[in-house]
């Protein structure tokens, strides 16, 4: 079965890779579907903001373009800024600007 046609909950990662990942990768990142959920993105963005990793390291580790990760970081910062305002904007209004 081709990787593009596998169900998202079907793991196609070889067992040896999963074993290596389980030793050095935070549990939140161990998703075999390859799908970047909001929870996974948030965990990665927080690690970058906290200085635990860099965009370059995350890009290499997860085989993602740095620009995509930087976009997530920017979105996260905008969301945090809005959440901390005395009168936060509605999410829809925030993206219409």
C-alpha cells in the first residue's frame, strides 16, 4: 500500500526508527501519521520560544522547511499577544487584518 493511501492512524514508520524516536523524542512528537496537529505544533513552538531548540534544529529533526516552522512561531506569538490583551479580538477579526 502506498504511503499516500494509508490511513492517518496507520503507522508506516519502521520499528527501528520508532525505537530510536522513543528514546530521544518527546512523546508529543511521536505521531506516526505524519500529521501536524495543533497540539504538536504548539509543543514545538513552545520549545522554540523557551530556547530548548532552534528553528534550524526542529527543521532538520522533523524534515520541515524552516519557513513553515517560523510561520507557526509567528502565529503562536500573535495568538499569545491577542490572548493577553485587555480586550482580545475575536479570532476571525484577528485574521482579517
